[in-house]
């Protein structure tokens, strides 16, 4: 009996004008914008490959370990086509400087004006496949659900149905099954179109873990549209007029899609205000000046050089000069200054890091509050789930930064190992004692300088640790699990409320 009722409801739904228009609109939007989003991903991937190649080229030009400053980059996620999340708003590169913290540069902000105080809380959604589903599929779900019960009440057919020996729970379960089948058709078609376009793209390849993520995204999308459908079903069960049910459904749609996400951002900024960027930069500037004064005081205690200046070689590595040749006194000065420099950097690096991390933590607390407040909306739950599965959420960025910090420690250990814990002259120069003597005996001859420069070769960095990072499928599923579970629970709660309202309906 359940299947017969569901089949009848399903056939009636798919033959409606609203179903046809919504399905065609969803599929057409996906077919138009997925190639655009795929090209955007391809451009970002090409930029990433270019940056990685440039970094490798500059590493091949390093002539002293002091100027070994590799760059690491965050690879764009292929599934950002489905959910861009925060990928474009977060830093995608970090520089590893010896003796200092990794420098993540600035955080680029999209769609934010001059008053934007938290780039993680932009109220403007990124355009992706998720946005299409949130708008079109949620609207279709409500348009299908709002009249499922209320229209039969108006027409009197529900009383006739319940007059038969068919239990009410079976009738409502059949309507739920019919709604699931109705919404699964356009959702499945849209997903298939998106996947076919991605597979057909010549520069995009989906790995096995990507297919598992896509499966999770499809499940999350079905749970989302069913949550919206159950909300419409609840309004339909609570009201006797389909027009009134439609009003409530549209109000829910606006609240869920626009009001609650934006209101959660606004309330989070009010309840947990953050330090201004100008105040943070002022504290950093004051600390940097203190760092420079102490550095100058330490350098004043070092032996005086026998030359006015050491001879600097051409830029090696990432825009840093290295020592080409210097006299013995200057060499001793550099040898003594290296531990002092590292000690000073080790002293101040945590202070710089504390300022930046305290500001970042305040932003993240504000973001977490907005996320928690927004969880009353299935739209926010859906957003969180999809970005977690796509690897474009804040948690994935945090894991990447932790991996960068670990990579920095590996680089520091590598440099210390290659330079006898900074005591080797190779830390600053390849110039030998014989080169220095020849330079002094020649009366600072340019010929000696050119001969030393000709013999100077880039360091052999074949054993240099390379940075690797991939988004794990297990981690993505673990991050998506809470919001996915809440989406499931919201379906259960709203259907239970609909069930109670349907059982209490008086046919008289």
C-alpha cells in the first residue's frame, strides 16, 4: 500500500510544471557554470604548478644555507567546483625562513569591503554547485511539499483516503517516499551532468578518494533537500489551506537561505568582537622595532671587520644575498653572529607568533560562534558538510598550517645538520681560507673576486626535505560527520512533528 500511494504521488509530482521548470533550471545552471568553475580551478592549479616550479628553480640557485628559504604552497582542491568554501579567502603560501616562524603573508578576502573585519565571515556566498542546489533544489522541495497534505484537506480527498482501512502512518510515509523520489531525480541528473563535465575536462582527473567524497556530497545533498521537504511537509500538515502553507514555506526558505546565515555572522561579530587589524599591526610594529634595537646592540659586541664590507655575491635563493668573499675577521664575525641571530629570533619569534595567533584565535572563535548559531538552519549544515568533504573549510586550512610548521622544523634540522650546528662557514659562504688570503694578498683584486665567483656553485640540495600535503578522506569525513548527523536529525525531528500533526488531524 505504501508503494502504491508513493507511486501515485511521484507520478503526479513529475508531471507538474514546477517540477519540469526546476529540473531544467537546475541542470542548465550546472551545465553552464561547472565548466566555468572547472576552468577557474584549472587556472589556480596552473598557478600552483608555476609557483612550485619557480620555488624549485630558486632552490637550485642557493649558494649558502643562510639564504635557504623555501616556499610552500597549498594545492587547490578539485572538488572546490562543488563547494568553494573558504579556499579563496585563506592564504595559499608560506615562506620558511631560518630562525623565524613561517610567514603566511596576508589573507586575501573576496567580496569584502573596507569594513570587513573577519575574512572567514563573509556574508556573500561563493558561487559553486552548492549554491545552485541551495537555491533551486530547496525551492523545488518546498513547492512539492507545501500542498502534499493541505491541498487534499481543501479538496476533501484526504478524508476519503483516511476513511479506507489504511493506517495514517503508512499514508504519511508514502508521501515522504514520494517526495524523496521526486527530489532525487533532478538531484541525480544534476550530479551526473556535473561529473560528466568534470571527467570530460582535459586537465582534471578525479582520484579514488575524490569519488568517495562525491558520494558523501550526493548523500548530503539528498539529506538537505529532504530536510527542506520535511519542513514544507510540516507546514502542510499544520495548516488547512495550501496558500497559508505556501506562505510559511516561503518564509522558512528566506530564513534558512538568507536571514539565519547572515544573522549568525552579525550576532557573532556583536557577541565576540575582535581586535582591529590596525591595533594588531601596531603591536607588531612596536615589537619589530624592539627586535631591531636589540639586534643592533648584539652586533655591536662582535669583532670589528678588517674590511669596510664583505663582498656580496649575486642574489641566491629567494632574493637574498650571500657572502662571496670576506677576510678572516669578517668570517669570524659571521660565525659568532649566527648563534646570536638564531637566539634573538628564537626569543622574539614566539612573541610575534603570539600576537598573530591571538588575533587569529579571536577570529576563529568568532567564526565558530557564527557556525554554531547558523546550525539551526539546514542550509548552514549543508554548507558546512559540503566544504568539509571538499577540503575547503577552515579545519583543513588549520591542518595545512600545522604541516607547514612541522616542515619548518625539518628544514631547520636539515640546515643545522649540514652546517655543524651553524659552525661551518657554509652557513654564510663557500669562500675558503685560501680564497681570503689570496684576496688580501692581491690588494682586494677584482680578478680574485671573479675567480671565487666562478668557482662558487649552488648547493647540492638533493636530500632537502620536500613539503607534501594531501587532504585525507578520513579527515574530511570526520569533519563532515557532525553536520551530516545534524542534517539527519533535523529530518527525523521535522518528520516526527509532521507525523504528530497528521495523526491529530480531525477529518470531520
